[in-house]
C-alpha cells in the first residue's frame, strides 16, 4: 500500500513538477517495496537487539524488560505501523546504546598483521548479529570502495584520523546498472550505507565523486551516505557530493560539527534529525535546494532541525522543498548567505502541500535570513514554537546519545 502511494505521488510529480527530474521519481515500485521491507527489517532487528541485550521474555502476552512491564507486542506493532518511519515511539525505546568498545579493528592502506585494507573487509569479518560496540579505526588515506553495514550488525563505530585525512569515496549514480540488470536507484547509489541501529562516525569524509548533473538530467542522484538505522551519531564528518548527498532516510540521528556539500536536495529523507553546528555548502550554478524532507503523515514524528548552522555557496538555493505532504524543517540560530532565495521554500508543484507542511526559522542571521520575502505558508517562529526543535529531546537523545552530548543547545551571543 505504501509503495503504491509513493509511486502514485511520484508519477504525478513527473507530470506536473519541473523539479521532478531531480528527485528519483523514476524509480520502480519494486524499490519502494524494498524500502517498506527495510522498515520491517529494522523493526525485527531491534527485537533481536533487545533480546541479545539481556531482555527477559515472559511466556505470556507481555514482555518484561529490566523489571518494567511493557505493552503487548501486538499493540506496539500496530503503533509502529501507524508511526512507520519514526522509531521514537517504537517498542524498543528502552533499548540501550553501548559505548565501551569490546573490539577495535584497524584499516590502513598499508596494514600491519591483523589489519585490513578496506573498511568493507573489516565489516565482513564481524558476526552478522553484532552484540557489542566495535570501533573500526581507519587510518589516513583515500579508500575507493562502496561500503554497506547490514541491518543486524549494530553498534559499529567508524573513526577516521581527521575528516580531511580519511576519505571513503565511490561514484555510483541512480542510473548505474546493478547485478540484476536494473538501475540501482537513489537508494543503492550510496558510497556508504548503514542499515543497522546505534552507528557512530567521527572524523571521516564520505564522498560520492559523481559530477554535478546538468539541469534536466535524469538518474543522476548520487548519494555519499545513507543512514537507514535508528540512533546514529555523526561528529566532525564531511559528506561531499552533488545531487542527493546525504540520504537521512529513517530513524533518529544527530549530526554535530559536520560539513555537507551538494547542489539539489543534498539533505533529504524521512529521518528525525538534529544538525548542530554544521556547515551546509551549495555548489549549484543555477537553482538548488538544501533539503527535501519526506514526512508524509501527520502521525509521523519526523523532521529536520538545523541549529547554529551556516549556509553558504553558489547559485540560488531554496531552504527546502516539500518531498512529503507533511514535510517538516526548521532553521534556528543559523547564518544564511545571500544565496538563499527570498521565498525560501518550494511546494514541489503542489499547492495542497502548502496547507500541511511545517517550515520555519527562528532568530537566524545573514543576508539570506530576511523573512520579509518568504512564502506565506512558512513561518517565523516564536520562542514557544521553536522550543521543541532546539532541544535534544526532539530526537529522544537521552535514550541513546553519549551522556557528554546531553547539553542544552544554547543560542549564540547577540
């Protein structure tokens, strides 16, 4: 059902929307079904994670975890269906993250005994169902490889020696033919893809080397990083690409002090994410869009919040466009260069979305932050309206982020 709805929406966009050529609407229904299966797989993965973490399971209808009685599995499953795409309200909100490493693997261009020459080989050496925090230390160098972490391999931490020193790169685009003779699509184009929960990356660059496509080109989406797992954190990382750089696909995520570069929809997906202190840099020579957030229902608790960020670059840039009918994006305390279009936001060619999207900014600065020319269906938020978006509670951080990141997000000095 969901796959059919998405396919129908994309067909309409192809007919009516001048932007549709940028978004991957030509992807097959099979790919949408695959996304639905991935959502289900994440649900099942977290079941396994909870059980392996020492959950006590009774033989009755209810599950007991840590001495506390939980709701019936059936009820929670139905609730999960209603909130598909948001793990904040899932059965597994009490599943704990793990930070103390049980194993460190080393990747280097010139590995010593016991080391690996590629990140994927290091990942492949681990058990499919991983139960403890594994740190993969990647030495300085450029690693030309395509990497994917499977859905049940939780608790992986990839650590570079500096975002400008450790680089993982590839150059797939959505129209690249896969082993099955079909285009891999936007979903499959990622240089680095994570399907499992509790992932951490720090001090590393993820890059898709595909060139920025000319206006009107089809099938040129080129993802540098896709995060499909819940409860992921990215610290001092760089994400470099052109069209569709960072696929913030599903789950709760925290990006801190990261650099994200692209042209069209270079932060997109249906995640529930905070971007704090990040630099967002556009490289378009015409029109581009920073975000394409895909919240499709009032019930979905997803959205992007950009806090204390900087937006710079070239061309004319929309802050976002409404990929989903209930798309939700907020910018707070963010510096915006003059590249931001006065209107700020684009309705994806569908005026009905103007009634349901939530687009706002709060105490932003810079020549591109002037709210006077913004579309009438965006808003300049009040303090009370902004508060839910400028707290780490927005992503349920206390459940899964390291304690040292549990800091109140403060406004910059005025």
